[in-house]
């Protein structure tokens, strides 16, 4: 772990770290001095991010893991305790869009898969990592949400419901930790150039969107030991 940077000496876990926002945040955290635990299903993508981090002088640990394997999340918590005795930063970024379609046409298996990844996996992460965050002098938990979690948008039921539930989960967790050293917040990335965004808006010009790298400042701010924000939804693209 680097001795300089805004996150020097801190241990950070980032889910969905093989591409998009997760990869950008992981690389930025490493550049700011954190040791980053990279979690994603895609081994090749994780290795590419790890190569970039190491080439820039940072350090990372790769954890190929399907977040629907909830027992694996518990094992990861145990492994982090054995190695570090704490977790300073948790970024719950991994997510699935599902198919944009009328509610009555949503496939039950797809509904379950999106809820499993976007909601239940984050609850299992909280359940496993909570003791580690509390063991940190300044634990920080950051979860990625979307405006559709509180704005009604036709055909977005599966994803929107998962994000609405995630927001309530995170706000309750924040309320429970108000008197601790842990700070818990949500980040709404807004219009960002990701594969998920391209799937949702196939006709959109990606050149009109901010890159994942351009929105990492808010994640660093919320991850810092000095951050006092708590229970907020923070926009990565303020007006």
C-alpha cells in the first residue's frame, strides 16, 4: 500500500471492478494509495485492471467471484479479516440492467437474477463486511444507485425496483451506523459511458457522455478518512 495519496494505506473492496465505473474507481483508488481488492466475474477483465494498477505503481488483489454465490461473499469477509483485520472502504458497484420491457413480460428468472445482484448481494456484502468496516478507524461504504430508483420510468421495472430497494437498504444501514465511525452513502453516476448505458440507450452518442474516469472524484471524496457525509445520495455529475 502506497505511503502517499488521499487514500494512502487504506484497504478498499470494489465490486464490478473488471470494467466501467468499477474499474475506473479501482484504478483511481490505487493511484490515491489504497490497496484495492478487485471483485468481478470476469477473470480477464480483472487481470487487465490489475495490470494497469501495477503499471502505475499501485497494488491490488484479484477475487474472481459471482456475487450470487453468497457463501463466497462470507468467505471473502473471513479472508479479509485474516489478512487485514479490517476493511476501510467498500464500494458496491456491480449491477445488472435486465431487459427493458413491460412488467407483465418480465421473465421470472431475469427478475430474480437482477434482484440477486443489485440488491441481495449488497445486503450480503453489508452482512459480511460490517464487522470489518467497524474495525476500521474510518470505515466508508459507498453503493452505486440510479435516478430510476426514485423516478418512475416505463419499462424499467426490474432495474428500477432493485435500485429503489437498494437505496432503502443503504439508508437504513446508514441510520444504524450514525453513532459509529463508519460513513455510508449512495452515488448516482448519472449519464456515464458504460456498457450498461449503451445497452439501455443503443442510439445514444457515447461521445456526449462522461467517461467512468471523469466521475471518480466523488468516490474518492466519500472514501477519505476526513469525509463526514453520511446517509446521502451524491451525484457524480452535479448540475
